[in-house]
C-alpha cells in the first residue's frame, strides 16, 4: 500500500498538517507515516547530563510520537507508523520514501515573512532540494476534499504528461475541475499560448470525470496573479511544478513555487518537473 509521510515537531503548525494529511489518508485509504527529526533540547545539549538522562529524553519523545500515531490510527481507521531520526531530515527522507512506498510528503507552512521569502525554512528547503511531490499546508486549514484544482505553470508545452498524471491523482474521485493557469508578460506569447492551450490540455490531461479549463493572463507580476486566481477560482489546492536551476542561477533565483508556499490560504502541492 502507498503512504503519506507527514513531518511533525509537535508544534501547532505541524500538528495541523498532521491532521490534514491523516484526513487525506483516510479518504484515499493510504498509510500514514509520522516523521520526527529529533534534536536534543538546547538546555540538554549544553549540559553535562549523563547518557541515561539523554536516552530518557529520546525515549520520551519517541513514546509521544508513537502515542500520536496510535490515536490517529484509532480516529481515522488507517495504519499509522512512527519514525524518529537523529540525522539530517533531507538525508533520511529518501530512505523513508522508498521504505513506505510513499506518494506524498506533507509539511506545515507558516505565514509569509520577509525572512522566509529570502532565506526559506524547512518546508521551502524541502521543495527546493527534494525531487518529490511535497504539499505545504497553511496554519489552521482543515481538509474538506478537493473539488477545484488550480495548476499554475510557466509554459504548458514544457510540462510533461507525468505531471498531469499526478494532477489527475489529486483530482480523481471528487468530480473535480482543474484550471490550468498561465501568466505571460508578452502579448504575442500569450496569443500563441491561447491558440494551442486547449489541445495541449486535452492531450496531456484528459481523464474521465475531470473537467479541464484554461485561463491565461497578461501581467508582469506572476505571484500576485496566481494568488488572485486562487481566490477567484475558489481553488481547494494550488499545484506548481518547480524547475531545477544550475549553480549560478540558483544563487540569484528565488523559485516562484517556494515564494508562493508562504502566505497562501490553500495548500500548495509542488510536483517537480
């Protein structure tokens, strides 16, 4: 059976993402993996505590994680695993993805800030560095199903069919509408996109029970237009496909996907190309 891995440090933000992921797992009949990257509290790491005391702190954290897993399993009627690790999160996640036949990673996403936009956080770092679908869940958001999916892309012709296959997985079984949204800075390119967009969507996104729409907007502010369309369309989820950049480009380039992740009122699903 496939699974969802959701990261938690037991903060309200992370625990909200856990509840969101558990609701999806129940609906789709997937397994859930609670993932905790454990570090010793500052007061413990700076003190001369005996090894037995440190082991007790680690054991208490694991028991807390296991109890949370048990409670979620009872509530949602799904299998829930607990995984606690002491290494770098991004080093361990690929191993867990393979171990649990994972379909999706889920993280909580805090509100937008200047620091986040430029420096990022754990969630945006995962979107940048892990070549895997990642969902960022805003604080306080509950899951009520997905009936409207907004897929924002730079160039529809460069989006592979595998991305549309993932979009169909998200929308399947819900009678969902999928709007493919494109923001273009140049009028001539916009006209060109409009002429071929419907045929591209039909070829790549065709799926029984899912209605595909296309909308293009001429603007210089891509991020603002996407955020506006989320509200106008009434999207339940925003999907974007970040591109990989070379070394020098990555130094100066701030991914639109990572910038969108902070401050949204709907979850962002990043499906890397």
